[in-house]
């Protein structure tokens, strides 16, 4: 059995994902529908993150990766970028204790340095404070882009070849996986995107090779434990084949 085929934990009932990834989309539309500024949509989205960490922990999902800010989101108007980075700093300063209480270990993937040295230091502090937690691993993707991650891995591998510590012929999928920011983390089994959009938007391109995709019509700030349970139930009904013939 391949690593991918093992990648679901079975409780008593149908399988649940070992690693759930979520593209948290629809904050802006949620705010617009209420005549509110987009910033309040992002704030409500951050509350949905807290609910989801708790709900995923309750379901026994050990790995959760949340797409919070893409490398392309820097293209948004400066005031929206400011609102988003301000919210990030607020949560790093005031909500890490909640993660500690929930037994969640925080890791950031993406380019933390893009947010400045002070925020990068606060990210490191938050990661350190939660490093001993084992109930659920929460990865948050910040200034993250799947293609940028693959390009960075290629550079790192090329450096090792240039140094003479790695032969080009020895480079295989395991080598590449080890140079991704998710090294050591199982690939996502289930990818949820909210808001009704049906695209990947440059998220975990390498890692989601065999993820089951679930698109839900809910806007992210309205996402609840029930939406999560519905997506996990849908995952449980999927037949995963990994290219093999069945029957
Ligand atoms: C997701 O909500 C949050 C981020 C991408 C930062 P959006 O801000 O993309 O919301 P919509 O898609 O405009 O509704
Ligand atoms: C993807 O959402 C990024 C995050 C959820 C952080 P976007 O709203 O940025 O994606 P597009 O622009 O609709 O593809
Ligand atoms: Mg969007």
C-alpha cells in the first residue's frame, strides 16, 4: 500500500481525512451582501478559522492547512492588504493562547518574510509557543503560492547538485517532496474550497495530486462545523483509486 493510500484515518465509521486543506474564500462577498466593508468580512472569516480549528479537532483530523493569504493577494488594493496584515498581527498577538488551549500546533508555510521582520518574529514566537501541542496540527499558508514553492524547491535541489552532494539521477519524487515546505507532512486527502468558486488558485499544487476536491456554496465567514461534517461525509463516500483499476 502506498503512502497516499494509507492517508486516511478510520474511526469506527467511514474514513476521515488525515490532512484537510481549505481554501477559505468568500469574505469579500459576505461583507458586500451585508453592505459592510470588506475588512469586516475578513474579521468574520478569522472567527470562522477559530470555529474550524475546534471542529476539525473534535472530528479527530490531525492535520489542517488553511489558505489565508496567497502570493497573488498582494495585488489587492493597499488598504485591503493593510487590513489583512493587521488582522494577521492581531491574531498572532492575541489568539495564540487559544491555540495553546485547544492543543493546536501552529506552523506557517509561504513567505513569512514578506510581512516584515517584526511579523516574521511574531510568527516564530507563535510557532514556538505551540510547538509542544499534539491534538491538531494547524498550518496556515501566508503569502503562499504553489508554483513559488516548487520553484524554491528546484533552487534548493539545484544548489545541492552544484555542491556535488546530490546526483541529478538520484532526484525522484521523494527528493522533491523533501524540499517542499510541507516536508514531513502527509499530502492533503481532502481539499475544501468555499464560496462556490471551483479552482485551486495556486494552492498546494504538488501536494494535492490525489486530494479529493469538495466545493461548497457557503461563503467562508458562514462556514460551520456542519459544513465541515458534510464535506468529510462526502469524502467518506468517494472512491479513491490513485490510477489503479478497481475490481
Ligand atoms: C478570502 O476571501 C480571503 C482572502 C483571499 C484573503 P476574499 O477576500 O477572496 O473574498 P471574495 O472572493 O472577494 O468574496
Ligand atoms: C484564494 O482566494 C486565496 C485565499 C483563499 C487566501 P482568492 O480569492 O485570492 O482566489 P481567486 O483570485 O478567486 O482565484
Ligand atoms: Mg476570493
